[in-house]
């Protein structure tokens, strides 16, 4: 996998996390499991993807976003902006 392919994969996974934001307290735990898998991928990247600090907070803040919709909207908007900066025009068909 090339560096560009790895970024495309990360963008795809971030989009999936954004689309699966927990709607109930029970869903928070499952969401964290998905986020943890992406965190491990990023931490083990052979290309050393420069991950903005806000993304790490996004991975860890699902419970806060669930309780605070204003915080959620602010953080989600920031993640969407990062995705665009990373090449957010990547097709959703790329896993």
C-alpha cells in the first residue's frame, strides 16, 4: 500500500466513524472499538501520517459528543475540515 492509498483508507474510515456517531449510550462503547482500531492503524503507519491533534481528541470524545451536541457539532465540523485537507474528495468506494 502506498502512502496515498493509506491516507485514502484513513479518510474512508474517518468518514465511517462520522457517519456512525453514537445515538445512544449503548452505541458509545461500540463506536470506541471502531475508533480504537483506526487509532492502532494510524500509530503503526509505515508512512508516519501526520495526524492532527484534534483527530486524537475525536477518537476519545464520543461520550462527550453524545452528551453535548454543541461540542459534537464543533468537533465534527473540525474533523470534516481535516478530511477535506487530507483529500476529502476521495471516493467513498475506496476502503
